[in-house]
């Protein structure tokens, strides 16, 4: 019999926003199903404060999102609503909470996004404020290593590595977007359907984590590389994505003992209830199983 031990995960009902893509619509369903199955214990975050956001983003941009005034072209979705703003603030509070839970428990999650396309002056690609850079900014004494396995490269996070000395970004993606390589940024492009190459890149990233021994890893467990996803170019199978999650989490938690939390990242299949939500819930199932193995 497979046994699970629930992990603690940040989640709030206010994460929900009726976005055009499943981006912020899928979160409530994933959290509910993962909690009902006993994979997670949900913990309510406080919304992130303005001062924390001003540390990493242009204060004028932060003001425009908080108030709904100013150029909407800078917003991630090209529109603004109160529930969208409140969701984004709660989710980023959730990233800070998940970091604290990870440092306490070794493993944790935020049932939401890292928002890796958001850059210092503006948002982009469904991402408003960069929650990965936010965690690095709020934990200046430790290295925060982002292992980004979304279908799209973390271009916003790569931008933030220029100004946050404790942030390291490793993107393994099918579509590079504008993610670039730099002293603290590595980008690996996976050719279509090449799961062997994708696995080798995972190994390379985990070897580097073993060498650098960061204080915290944030794993972007994207489900948009899935072969049925409308945005997928790399076309990875569901089996590969499950093996990927297991490989990452087992290595970090059991072999290396480096604290980490994961976020859902991308995933756009509709209707989301049928395939997309189960793919994300599977990540929580794997996490709770590995958490149980560690405790034996
Ligand atoms: Zn993506």
C-alpha cells in the first residue's frame, strides 16, 4: 500500500480570479482535491505588503496594480479587477509563507504560481509580480535557487538575477521566451519529445544544486510541457512529468536535504477539470509520498 504524509501548502480562497486562461481559475480546484485526498494541509497566507513589492518592482508599476490606475498595458492580463489584484497579492504572500514552511519542514508548496515572466518594470505572460524574486529579496542571507521546469523560460526571473545577488535561475524549457544566460542564469532548451535530453538537463540542474548547496530551492513544476497542452512545444508525456517531479523532490528532500517548495506554474488544458487539474494534483501526491518515505 502506498502511504502519504501531507505536506504544508500555502493557499487562500482569495487566490481565485476568473482569468481567461486556467492560470488563476484552476487553483481552488487543485487545492480542494489535494486536501481532500490527504496530500496537503492548507495554510492561509497574509497578502504581500506594498513595501516588499517596492523592493523588487518599479514603485509606479506597483501603484498602478494596487490602485487600478495607470497603463493597463503593463498588467499581465491587459485588464484589471479587484479580485485579480487581491488574488495576485494573496498568491505572493503565499510564496513568502511557502518559503517559511519549507525552511521549517524541508518541503512545502504554494498552490499557485511563481509568476516567472514578471520583470522589474512590468508584468507579462499572465505574471504580475515575480514571486520568485520576491522570496530572494526577503531572504537576502541565503541563496534562492529557482529550478524552473515550466514550458516557457523564466525571462523575468533572469532579469532579476542582475540585481539580486542571492538569486540563481535554471530554466529547462521548450520555449525560451526571452530568458537569457548570465552569471546567475542558465537556460536549457528541450527539443520536441526528447525526454532523454530533458532528463539529462534535470540531472545537470540537480548536480549544480548539490554543488552550490543553496539555502532554498523553488521548483516550478509546470504542466504546460504536457503533450496535450495548447502551449507545449516540448510535448512531454504525463509519465515523464510524474517521473520529473519524483526525481526532483526525492533528490532535494532525501539525497541532498536542501529545503524546497514547489509551485504549479503553467498548465492550460481545457476543460481544466479533466486533465490539467489531475496533472497538478499528481505533483502533490508525489510530494506527500516522498515526505512519507523521508519519515520512515
Ligand atoms: Zn508556461
